[in-house]
C-alpha cells in the first residue's frame, strides 16, 4: 500500500537540511531503485522552486510499504530527524486516485 510521510521542519532548518541531505537522499534513492517511491520533495518556505535563504517548511514523501508500521519505522529513521530538521512527522495511508 502507499503511504504519505508528511514532515514539518523546525524554524530555520536550512543549514541542518543541507548537512543531512546526502543521507536523506540516499534513503530515497534506495526506495526509488526498489520501485517503491512515487514522489518526494520539500515544501519551499516561499512561492518559489528555489527559495534560497528562506529554506523549506517540511517535506512530502509518497512511497509503498508493506504496512503502516513499516512506513512509520522507515520515517522514524530519517536522517533529518537525527539532524533536528523535522519538528513533526506524520505517516498516513495514501490512496492514489488520479492521474
């Protein structure tokens, strides 16, 4: 089943994000290579694809996992958590309808 991992950043998270990004991206690349990643990306803090110093306010990952518990375990091991980037992470079942 698909699950949405919806994360909210702490204030002024950009430096922490940049430091932990390689490890964060490596985990996403692993999901992608397994054919389980639907989409992933950050929420810019301003109305721009490149928010610069404004940074990001959180992230969205939609991926396939065997269960909600597995999705939660995967989300809990995100390097952004250890780096103090995320203030909150919510994992929910997701049903793709369109396209």
